[in-house]
C-alpha cells in the first residue's frame, strides 16, 4: 500500500521538479514528451553521479558521509547500480518511494513505457511481479566505481561500512 500523503520535501531538494507532491530524483528518466518515470533511471545521469560522486537524488556533490540504498540481494555482493545519496536524500527516498520504504509487496507486473532510447535495467524482467526485497541503508565514507554485468556500479568492497540499517525499522547491523 502506498502512502496517500506525500512526505514533506526537504529544503535541500526544493530545486527539483515535483510530480504529485513528490520531488523527482535527479537520476529519474524523462520521456520525450516531458513525463518523469519514477522507478526508471537515466543511465547517463546515473553514471555521472557514480563517477563524479554526485547524489542520485539532488544531483549535488556528496559529503564525507554517504548512503547507498541497497536491496537485500545486493548486500552479499557489496555493490549496487544505484548512486550514493546524502543522508537527507536517503531519508526522503525511504519516505517517498513505496518500494524502498517497504510499502509494496511486489515489483510492478507490467514493463514501463520507455522511449526507444531508454534502456530498462538488465534485471527488470526477472523482477516483474516478483516479491519485493527489503532495502537497507549502507552508511560509508567512500565507495569505488566498478563495472558489474556491463554497467557502472558503486562497490564498498574494501571499505568498512559505518553502519548497515534496514529501511523498515529493524535493528541496525553495526
């Protein structure tokens, strides 16, 4: 079930466009007719965020502490294709995104209508209709950019996490 009342948008995200009362993350794909596709990622912006250490939500430079939002299946691999976020941007994402926040039981069953130039994530067919995974906030000082299955990803292999916190409120892993 999704939250009927959108969370308050932090002042640090006031520069972003909004749709339905939600701030549109900087890496969100946009169709040729101008629609924002929540849940779809602009691969050029994603790569730019990873390489230049920009926040995937606000698009600004990351601080000395950053957060990777990761699915349970990403944790053993210590990598994710999602760019790092500021702590405020990560908290807003957990509150605003029903998937990350654990308010959806399954991934969408139908593919998004993407423009011809947009490429869906490689694992989207496998996720279609599958049970949703729990998400975790992995707090770090740094990460390294690697190539994972042909796409850039953030890896914390060799970097000790400051904390790993389940998004749904379970106790943190220190």
